[in-house]
C-alpha cells in the first residue's frame, strides 16, 4: 500500500452539480493509527450547501424522466467501477478509519452489493392494481420519484452506507444530496 496521496480516487473536494468544489475552511482527515493527516476536506459554507440542493432539484427534472433501463445501466456501471477499484477504495477506508484492510475490502464488496441489487431493481419499478372495497372500482398505484433525497451517513461503514442510501434513490429516479460523516479524533 503506497501513500494515500498516490490514490487517484482520493478527492479533497465535494462534487456539486457536476463540478468538484473546494472551500477556504477545511477539516483534516487524520489516520487514527499514526495520527498523520491524510487529506483535508472542505467544510462547505451555506452558499455551497444551497448550490448542492439547487443542483439536485435542477438535475431531478431530467433524472426522473430517465428511463428505468438506462438508470439500471448507469448503476451497473457504478457497480463495475466499485469492483474495478475495490483495492484503492479499501485503502482509503483503512487510512481514514483505521479499519483493518481485510474488513475494508469486505465493506467495499458489501457496498458494491447494494449498487448491484438496485441496478437490477431499477427495471422492476412497476405499479400495482389493487382491488377496492367497493364494486366496480380499483386502486392503481404508480411508482414515481418523490424528489430530492437528503442522505446523512454514519462513520462506521463509510462506503456501504453511502451506496445503501444512494443506489435505491437513484434507481427510483430521485437525485441526492449526501452528507457523509466527519470523524473527529
């Protein structure tokens, strides 16, 4: 395992509305094993948060109209990328959390499984016809995106809890604003 700075997947920015964004105020990410600062992440000011929410609402207009088979293909591609870069993702988890590398690798596989599952479920977002309590009536249920999802993830499973929240929302046609946990040592 080389230095984490050599890991191309490590980003010290936030992805907002299709762009990588930084902020003047940052938080240090510290390796709990040796107390080394491995990265700095933006604190993000209120205008950036507003920008993230507005961007998610703007993207919702197009994303909710994206056909389910296309959403499924994009999620399947995400799954492939997680599998392709599983070693590097596990290294990041180990460095920022102190989780043993074998457990981090297991978590990455667990995280990928959520994306794989919802990639397959995306094409099965069917409606239902339910018998009504009265004669000559029926109830029809149509499944559709509910809007922008706000997701806050815990620190203990940083990859798995992100995919567990993002994959179903994206599969259903919703957009997401994600706030991952910040570990303070």
